[in-house]
């Protein structure tokens, strides 16, 4: 059986070497600052924020267009291959809908799956999809397994500043003002395919990190966490990553993958955002 092609977008935040090693096609988002357009991955996140500061402009993201998907899907179909696309969830971007529209012309070859997730929450599903494909499962059987795993993905991030959520229209000016004044650090979780503020750390950012660890400990009861991979993901928070990694190691977690959130995710949450992501067994 020929292996199917795996596709995603640049919001899935896996290391480049994983994409390359497993022949994953990555459709990049576009970031705009004033009149300048940057392909996600063309700059690292620190360079992007430095440019935004210099231009005194808010970075904005643009969805992957149907035309770009059609171009890629057409090449796959002409090669007689099947492909499974799973990227940024429908609750976060129009990219999923654009992929779905584009796939209408290629129904026998292209499968579009709504991850219901973002960042390395998508990445965790991609790693499973790679595993299923390499075990020889068909595209259809692999998708059936992914659908069962989707509700078991746990995605939660601690956010150090409300500035970017405010600029992106996800936080009011009043909430940003009082949140900054009172040193409130929200914990954002993905629930039913959407982001929601679950809890708030106060006084210092480490308290928000401890809330992330508390969620993990609660889910780890009765050995309910899939140990294939636990992810720590951040745009640029190396010290916080060390803090979380040490504590996860102390809990007996071995397969920790630290990944860097790209420009698409960082644009909406800021540099010092960090999450613990994993899949439950049941």
C-alpha cells in the first residue's frame, strides 16, 4: 500500500526536522507588518517582534488561501497520491474552511481533518498520524483513529501579557489594563475547539506555570497520560521551559519534546507564552 501524504500549516509548531524527515507538506501563513508581508518561518519570532517594534505596527496573520491549497492538492492528485491535511482548527482560522473548499475538486484524493486545536496540539495529532501511516494504515483508517484522539488532546498555555490578545481583539482594553495592573497571568485552554480562559495566575508568572503543572498532575492520576510525547511549547521563554521541564522530569515524564511556537501563534499571544500539551489515554 502506498503511503499517503501528510499536510499541515505553519501553526502546528513542530520542529522543522520532523517535517522534513517525515515528508510533511507545510503550508505557511502570511504575517503582515504595515505593507510588509512575511512568510511564516521567514523570520524567527524575536526578529518579527523587533520589526514590529521598529515599524510601530501590530503584526497580523492571513489565512492560507484556497488557491494555494488547490495548487498543492492538484500536484498530489496528478501524482496519484492521497493526502490528509490537518492544521489550525476551524475555531481559530478560516484556513480549515479554505482547505475544505479547495478539496472539493479532489474528493478522491484529499482528506481535510479539523484538528479542533492549535500550535503543538496539532503537532501531537500529526505525530500520531505519522505513526499510523508508517504502521501501514490507510488514510481512512488513520483519520478514524485521529478523530478518536482529538477530544483527548490537552492544550493549555500561560500568557505573560494581555497586550497581544487585546490587539488581536480577544481581550478588552479594560481587562488588559486591570490585568496588567494586578499582575494577572491568564491560563488559556483549548476546549471544544475554542480558546477559553480557565484560570489566572497572580503576582508572578511562576504561579501561572504552577497552574499548568497542576493541570498535568490532575490528568496524570491513574496513569492516564499518553507518554509517547509530552510537549513544552513557547515562542521565546527558555527559562520558563527549563522550570517546567525539571518539574515534569521529577514527576517521571521522560519523553518531553520542547518546541518553538512560530510567528503565527506568537503574533496572537506574545513572546513569553508557554504551554504543556499532551494526549490522554482515555
